[in-house]
C-alpha cells in the first residue's frame, strides 16, 4: 500500500504567505491545511490529526509561542516556528516552549523544506501518516477518514467543501455531541460567517447523502440542547 503524504498545518496571519507556503509544500508532496490565526488552528486540531505544525510566531491575538506552549501539554506533534525575530533569546524562548525547530524570516523555501523533512525523519514511524485508513460505516454509506471520501456502496458521494469540513469534524469525534458554535467555526469562512442557521441547512443537506430517511435520522442525530452528533454503526 502506498504511504500517504504527511499532513501539515500552516498557521500565519498573512494571507499571501499562507497561500505561497501552501502551494510550495503541496508541490513538494505534502497535504497542507492552513489557518489564519491560533483560534482557527485550534478548531482544525480538534477535528484533524496533523503530522507537523508550521506556526508563525507574531500573530494577532494568541501568538505562536503561547500556542506552542499550550499545545505541548497534550500534543506530541512536531512544531516548526517561523519568526521575523532572529535573536538568540527569541530562538531559546521558542525551543523552551516546545518547538522542534525555529526558522527566521525571510527564508529560502528550500531551507524550510529541508527542515520539515529533517524533523519528520526524526519522528517515530507511527506518528507519521500512512497508518491503516479508518472508515466509518453508516448503513450502506462509508466514510474514509484519512481520504475524506464518502461512498454509497461502490458509488462515490460528492461532498461540497462545507459538507467535507463538517464530516472531518464529526468523524474525529463520533458519538460526541458538537455544538452549533463549534460547527460554525469549522465551516468555510464565506458560508459560516457566525450564522448558526447555516449549520442547520448544511446538516439537512448532509443527511440527504447519509440517511435512508433524512426526516428520521439514524446516523447524523440532533441532540437536544447540545447540537449534532455523528453516530456510525
């Protein structure tokens, strides 16, 4: 079986830099998700497993150092910090917070690539993507968590970007009720926009692709007072 590429999360408040890094890393064989700040990164980390985080240090709100220090309490995923501050004291602060490496801006993209690959090579094999795919079954429908693909029997089920985002969150915590507030935060920005009603509409559409009877859902359930829950077989 072909090993799946490593999945990276790039967190930077500069939209241009985010886009450039994402395109560059994808061209070099990685799966890449992006976040504009620590808050969005936390939401993604709740629903997805990553092989490595690339964090900008100087972000509005919670900075990269603080985020690294807090994540280290529960996560062992490797972290590479990016910063415009190159003083030794800044580097030491980042490493003491739990970062695996520290790269000063501006940098050559190839150097970033070399550092990422070096860090991933040092990690135990089981922490890198390539494990046996996990699949959730919902009657005749199955959802491949690693690939983000849904199938009805042998037929692929097309998911919109919003439906795919919701499935990633639900599949990361099956059997756990998730509030509308959380789901709004994980929807694409243009569709979420803080509107809980948008979640209800997307849930209705998603049920049509999962449920035998969408009006009496068996798998994508409403939990009174708490939100929605995915309950696979």
